[in-house]
C-alpha cells in the first residue's frame, strides 16, 4: 500500500505536513467572527472577543456584527 495523500491546508495552501498554521502545528485555531464597517484605531484599551488578548490604544480593531464587542482587525497577534 502506498503513502497516504498529503492534503493541502485551506488557509496557507501548503501541504498539511509542511504547513505551520495552528491547525497543522497543534496550536489553537481561532474562528474569526463576522465584523461590520471599516477597521479603525482603538481609542481605548480593551479585550479582543476573538482571542481574548488585550487591545491597546492605537491597534487596528473592528466592531463585531452580532455582539457589542470588538476584535483585532486582520489577524490576532500572538
């Protein structure tokens, strides 16, 4: 029997065995909630509803569509 076929990652398009995304390296996968409007600079400190890490003044954030909270715009920092 031959080797199993190595699937491609939906996020990076690399082979799963070569991918470094959280799904394939064993880390936490954060689902991105739906946001509305344009991203903007945070005027106050707070917490990201997606990754639960701190939002600092000046970071780019976006308002959640179905929740009164905010998330980091783009990718959450780790």
